[in-house]
C-alpha cells in the first residue's frame, strides 16, 4: 500500500486541523494504522494508532483528549482530527501502516510499521 498524508498548514494556538492519510490499493482494511510526528531537531514520536477495524484506538499522553484518530475503510482513508492545538504540536506529521498481523491490534512504535507516507507540516503559532 502507498500512503499520502495531507491537511497540514499554519494555525493559531487553540485552533484545529484535520489531517488525512489516503491509501492506495484494496487492502487498506487489513492494515493497522498510526500517526507519528517529528519536530525540528527531535526524534520521531508516536501520536496515535488505530486498529484495522477502527474499533480500537490509542493515543500518546501529550495529545490525549485533544486529538482523535479515525478511519473510513470504504474510502481507504485515515484521519487525525486535531483540536486545541499548541505550539508544541508543531511538527511534520507522518501516517504509517502495518499489515500481516493477527487480531485487531494497534501498534505504537515506528519499527512496527512498514509503510509510511511522505509527511505533512503542521505549524502552530502562539
């Protein structure tokens, strides 16, 4: 599967953005998916994950309660709704996918994923 992230941009603190991750192919529904981000000069960090059915989600503590991950398997698309954005949310956001796993699971580390999108920049001004 090929992934393409979009929806980034410049927003003021307290604002909202919705990121999308479009997947090619007909097997998107077999992939567990996740969002990661990388701020300038920092390592890539986990943001949120969703199981292949969409029934299980998991968030990093830094975004819990502000961000919502979802997916529409009929549209081969995953989303990240980001509310109450803070300047520290500024980063390049990447979507990632993992196939070939058992059960309806989620994954939280970058090595767990084998498919990556190109990233979309989110800038939150104070």
